C-alpha cells in the first residue's frame, strides 16, 4: 500500500513538473507587453527615417520633372526662336468660349518639345482649336482630360480629374512665372507696358535677350497645389493700386470664390497654370475675413474684360516641408525655402529688374 502511494506520489510530482515546464514555455502578459513596447519604440525610431527617405525620393522626382520642363523650354526657344506665351488673346473676347483657341497654356505649348512624349504631336495639331473640346486623333478623348505625369509632383494629394459638366480637366503642379503683381492691362495691347514683369506674358514673344537679369536669375516655373481655392472677378483694383504686402488684405478685395485653381493644365490663365510673387512660397492667405480658407486672388481673369486689369496674387505652394522646388529660365533647378526674403523672391520673379539671385 505504501509502495503504491509512493508511486502515485512520484507520478503526481512528475506530472506537476511537466505542467510547470509547459506553463513556463509560454510568454506571460507582462513579457508580451514589454516585447510590444520594444517593437513600438523601434518602429517609432525607424518611421521618421523612412519618411525622410520617401520625401527625398519624391523631391528628386519633382526636381527631375522641372528639369525636363526646363529642357523643353530651351528646345522651344531653339526651334521657334522665342519662348512660349502664357496664353494668347485676341483683344476682344470678354465672355463665353470665344477666343479659347488662343488660351492654350505655356505648358501645353511645351509638350511638343518634351522628349519621348507622343502627346506632343497631338497638341501641336490642336493648338488652333478650343482647348476645352480639343481631342486626340480618336475624336473622343479630350486632351484637357489627360493626366500628364511630367506636370504632377508625387506629393500632390488631389491627383484626380476634375469634371465640370461636359468639360474634363486634369490639374498640374508646376506654374509659370507671371511676375510680381500685374499680369495684363487690356487697354494697352499695342503698348510695351501692357503685360507683367515675369518670364511669361499674354501674347508674349520673349527671347533670351529680353532677360536683362540673366536666365539663371529669373524663375521659369515653381510649384503650385492642385484645387487651390481662389477668388476672382472682383474688379476692385486698378493699375495704380500696389500689390498687397499683408495676406490679410486679400479678404477685403472681394470677388467670387472658386475651388478649382490649378486644375486645368491646358488653360493659360494665371490662376490655372501660373503663379506670381506677391507672397513668398507657401504663405497662408485667408480669402475671407477671419476665415481659414487659404488660397489665391485674381482681380479679373485674362481675356474676361477689355477694361479691368488682371492683377494676381497667386502663391507658389507645395507639399514638401518648408520649401518649393523651382526652375530658372536656363533650366537649372533649385529648392526655395519658405523663409526666403520677400524682396529676394520678387527679384527672382522679374526678368529685367536688375537684381541678383539669392541662394537659398
């Protein structure tokens, strides 16, 4: 009886020891929490580095797009003898779709001069037609609806088609330099002072010799954000009114609010395919008093009035932290910080102001 009891006791102890071993083979809750905390810490340390690497790659791709546009600009000048206009205008169209065959943007006019882009010949064929309805050779695909990767920064958050009734438009992220404030005086079409001081002009026929500041000292392109809100057709300002110096002034200028700025890569008007240097890059510009809407303002769109001037505060913006990428008329590409002095930014945006470039 005692021997049996001892045997049973030994078996029980052995079973308990196996059970303890089995229990110790698993993680305790505390150990599991510690492991999760360590993994979370490692991820927290790695994510900033991963994000920095991704942003670096996106910035390089963006700069490459600008480099290609700069080369296309040189190719256009070498082939045609002049730089492309920002858009054309017949001097009479004030409303509706009349004269829109002239409104093709400078970016659209550059597409035939971009290497390995079959679309170029299609645009060349359609430049005499209304950009709203011009199609590819198939007769149905609207050119304005095409997504042009060269015109889009990989950081753009609204890389999407805009549908407006029968119209189809795709946005862009690289605007042409339209100067520091005045874009067009429609009452002086035959006078040299009728256009702005930027690198691109309405009906422009500029040549390298017209850039007294030097091609390397004058901006050609800078980043803009798609679907930027903007106010237009106020008509409240005249040519004697200076450019605003404080973004809060814009809210008092009036006009009609739109949310479709920089959504039409084929449209040559400043609020769609250009920028001005009224405010430095990425400046917050409230469109209403006390409002949070950040955007642009245009006194009157080019070609929409034969009397009201086009004065524009269209700010260069990007999703790159603290800066925008830009290209100069000589094709060089640089990164411009948000902290650039406003005077330096304006100097880079004039073609004949006698200023020197400021490295940022």
